[in-house]
């Protein structure tokens, strides 16, 4: 480890210790580990607890095996299992807090240690209506950047109503059989009383509503007006373009806020390796996002989990989210793009049960199994290489006779002997409860045949996220992107940048456009072109 890395690690430990310093009560944690069963995960759980114990003396750990009387009393059957403060809560962790899950573990310590859920007022309004038991299971993976957000939602619910809500956080790598039982082959997935109530990460209010209704909800309408925030610029979207725009706008003197309904960083957060960002030969997508977010937080206020539902042009422009209202002089749309679907039979039905759009999130579950990656661009090649390196037997399926990905990636595919089926399309994805086979069609030979697979990873490009833009009345290009002139749209005061505005789908171009858009907005607010 070089001196810079040591300094960064020390600073991170000091920050965690500072956060944990607010805890005044002891947090008893029971670790149940059976020798010879999942020893790797049991050792990892011990190491994680030791790490946090050196930062706070409030953790009290006791370890037992599965034959101990308390294991029977608490109905513990899996090794390892962590049980948190059983006298006050019914919260357990099946597995070990590795990778992204370390963030979940820290949140659990804070919520349980402080005995506070920190729910928003809107969430309180929803959860207080729950009057019957909810046994939650949330399936997570160490490599999934979406999982901490959803796991935090479930933790807040379990801490808020410990008399009615119990929680099991299930690591799919440590508990593949349980994941198979629930067909949870895509993370995060959340069940309540064995009913699937959420597939993917949600904002806090949507999760509480899903938990109340016992089915996944897609729209949350606030019961009362939320807090109002005044700003010079509201940026809708927290990907590279939005975050960069926030930095440049704030440095120009504009009071700027960034709204992000999903995961900060957008598609980059789920990219295994980024190899084309200037100044960095190679970096993990999530690591790059963390750097961007940390930088942006020095200048702007970020509102994660906030989905803009209404934008009303005027003076000021009003932006309504699921939590509050924003009054602003300008809005920058950096909503990015969403994964494109194959639109074949079985894709929607088996989504999350072997059909995936994120190899980083779901790839580890298919180690030692067969999978195909559909696509021929950089994303498809990167996904295939990532799956290959984690032990998945992967094949690329591409409809054309040559790949569109960069030469460097093509050479990597060849060097790693990853098979490519050219001139081939997926006609159907089959399986009763999970993916079992695909029906393929060769465009040249006109031959149809089946192939046994356990997973289908789809990487065929993206569609611009323009639902909100259409609602506002923004003009679109023939290709469906937001039409703009120097980032100005047809609605005064509303701008667009990044993937949603077209152009090359590259992180560096998205960031560059974000910077340019911020500077253009600054100039326009000084001398409004619409005046």
C-alpha cells in the first residue's frame, strides 16, 4: 500500500470513528458460526466486527455455534448469522458485511445504537398505518452499489416498528440455496411475508408504501407539502454530467442542488471497470463515482432518493419531488439514459430471475454457471470480461458479424477465449421460475436452436430518460433525445446535458457537457436570453 492509500484509509477510519462517536449505548451482537460451514464468510464477519470495534467500544460481541441453546431459541440455522440487539430488535444478517455491504453494517450500527430510524415525515405517515406483522427479507450482494440504499430502507423500518417488523439481510453469495428458493438472482430484491414487494432499489417513501401495500409501488404522492428550498439552479440527475455541472455552477457563484432518484453516478456506478477516463489508466466504476460525489459535496447540496415529478416553468421555476418543493431560476436536465430491453418473450417475466442488466450487481450469483451477454458494444464486452473473471462461463451473442467495441476490449475477449456467436439474436428467454434456456436465431443460416443457460445479461444500449422532459413539453430530436441549442431547450430556463441530450455515450463527454452547460447557465442568468 502506497503512502497516499494509507493516508486515505486512515482518514476514512477517523471519519467512521467520528460518526460512531455519537452512539452512547452498547450494541450487543451475537455471531453464530459453525466450524466447517461457510468458514470464509464467518472469518470475514469476525474481521468486520473487529474493524468496527477498534473504532468504538459500544459493540459487545458474543460468539456461539449452531448447537448452542440460544441458537435454537432464536431459530438460527445459517452460518454465519449476526443478530443485533435481540432484546430490542428482530434484525439479523445472514452472511458477512463485505464490499458494499460494509456501508449497510455501519448504518445498522448507527440506527440500532441511537435507537432512531431517521425516517422522513412522509415515511412516518406511511409506516404508522402498518398494523400487522411484516417479516422482511432483503437479498444483497457485496458487489451491488444499489443494495445499501434498499437495505437502509429496511433497517429504518425494522428500527421504527420493532414490535411488528422483523428483518433478515441475506447475502446471496453466502446463502445461494436460500436465494434460489426465492429466485432472488438479481439484487436487491425485497420480500415481506414471502411476497416480493420490491425489485431493485427504491427511495425511502416508495419502499415504506410498498411495505404497507405489500406490493411494489412506483409512484409516491406526498400527503402534505414538504419543505421548500430556494436555489439558483436545480440539476435533475446525479450522474457524471449532473455532478460536474454542480461543481462548475457552484464555483461560478450559483446556489446549486442536485436531485437523484436512484443511485448517484448512474450507469457508471454499475460499470465494473472504467478504462477510458483521462488521468486514470483503470478504475472501478463505483470508485470513480465516489470520487465525483465526494468532490461535488464540497460545493453543492445533493438530495439522493428524490425523484422530480413535476417541473412548472415560470419565475421562479418550481420543481416538485417526492419529498419537497424547489424554487429555482434554472433547471438542468441530466436524467441520462435507461437500459434498453430486448422486448422478447420471457424477458420481463424472468427479470430478476436470471435476466439482468447489471453484471456487477448480479454476476457473482452465477459463478460456475452458464450465461450469455447480449450485445456487441463496449458495455457488452466489459460485462462479458467481468463475468469471465469472476468465474462465469460466458458467451457473447451479437446480431451483427463484427463487434462495435474498442479494439482493446476485442483483444481482451480473444485473449480470454470468450466465445462470440455472431449474426445471432435472442428470440425467447425460457424457464419456469428462473432462466433455463434461450431460443437463438442465426440471421445468416436462418437456423433456430436452443442453448441451456442460467442467466441472460442484456447490454444492447440505452434509451434516453425523457418521460419528465415530455411532461414539461421539451422538444425532442428524431432519435428521442432532448433537443437543445448550446444546452438551451425550447422552454426558457430549462437546459439539458449528458446522455439525455444525445451525442457520444462516454463518461468524459458527459462530464464535459455538464461543465459547459453550467457555464452557459451562469452567463444566461446574468443576461437572460429570454428577456
